[in-house]
C-alpha cells in the first residue's frame, strides 16, 4: 500500500490540475444580478435629437439588453448575430451604448445595421456599474416583469443563442426558435 | 561639476518629484478631511477590480476601477456606511469583488482547503515520527528480540 502512496498522490494532484482545464474562462465572473430586478436609471437615448429612457422603457416586455460600444471589437463580431436574432425572432433588443461617443455610435449603426429598438447612452458607466458590467459586450435577458433572467459576458453567437439564450426564453414562455 | 550637468541633475530631480506627485492622488478628488480620505483609501483596498483579476480598485487604472472608485465616493458622500458600500458592490459584482469573501457554501473550499491540507501534512509527519521511534530499539530490547528468536522452535 505504501509503495502506491506516491502514485495515489500523483493521481489526485493530476485530477485537481485537470479540473483546472475544464473550468470556464477565469475572467468570467458569475453574475450576482441574475434573478434581480433590472436597475433604475434615467439616461438620454442615442436618437438625434436624444430623448430620455428609464427602467419603465426596458421592463414590460421580454428583451435582450446588449451593452456595446464602437471601441469594442467583439461588439462588431457579435453584431451580425444580433441582427439575425432581431430579424428571425422579432425579439426586442435594447442597446446600452457604453462609454462611447454618441455621434460615432450613430454612424456605426448606420454602417453596420441597427437591431436595437432604442439605445440608452451610458457615457459615464454608472448604469454599467449598476448592471455589474466590467467590459463590453455584455448581454442580459430581461423578462416582462423587468427581472434579469440571464447574463452573458462576451460575444453572443449562434451557439450561445441556441444553447443558452433560447432555452431561457422557452422557460420564460416566448418562442425562442430562430 | 559643470553648470550644464548641474542643471541636468536639477531637472532630473524635478522630474522624479513630479512622477512621485503624479502617482499619489487618485482621480483628483478632494476630501473634506484626512479621516475621510483615509476611510476612502481603506475601502478601496478592500475591493478587487473585476477586470484585472488581482489588483484592488485603489491601484488599478482600468476604466471599471475608475467607475467603482467614483461609485464608492458617491456612496460615501451620500452618507452610506462601510457595510452598506460593501453590500452595494457585492450585489452588483458578487463575492469576487471582495478581497475578504464571506463564508458560505460557495466559498467553503476556499476557506477550509488550506486547513484540510495542513491537517494531512501534520498526520503524515506524526505517522513518520511514530514509525521512526518504533524502529529504534534499545540495546536491552535488541538482546531480548535475539533471545526470543533463538527460543522459537
């Protein structure tokens, strides 16, 4: 038995280290906000001239809330998928234009297409802090009661839609096929 | 020392001093008194920057750390207590944001794994020590063993 002890220790250690490989990206933090109400806010919209938007404009329907910026390459990478989701499912998408230049953001949407019902301008990042955002893009699924049901840090792509967002949508009770 | 090199040395000293000055204030914020400034610094060092994995929001230059420092200042100005400020950030960024995470089901391994490992280490040492003591016989014991073995059929 004692001769096998080093081997057993090695196997245990190797197992623990192997588990390290199967962990998700260590830069992804579990969201503290899933199950919580969408935060209150009162901010300008991206329109020209800008209007105002509050929490009441986000709650009331099932929506994706997508935090994006023109300085964020991954936002451009996921833009096509957001366009597809909007076209194929009609799901409402609200943008939070995060720490960006509103004029540049408008030009960006004119160039790449606009999947958003409207955009909230978060110049300072205060709504971002209330949403627990620590980078862009981040995407939230909000139910009709205004409760956050899902959060994605990083790109939304076809796989994320199929395996993560559509199942939560189905649970909420909106057809999420597309 | 020539006058040119003296000027150079003076310029270098000024540059060093400016660097030291530039490093000390954060976000150019004025506090009403030293105690508030100290409380602010102490609070900042309790929070981990969510983007940078192992740096407090006190020292990080990441935009999110700037935002969180602003949030802490805003809450302090509004009269929030330290615990309220901790709860505010934890509600948004989870246990991760606290350098001193609370004891709970998600953090049991974090808190108790070092204790368990130390326990295993002590057990191994104690066992090895006992075995060594058992292995060393006195002269009289050795003679007795030899006698017993001789007597055995």
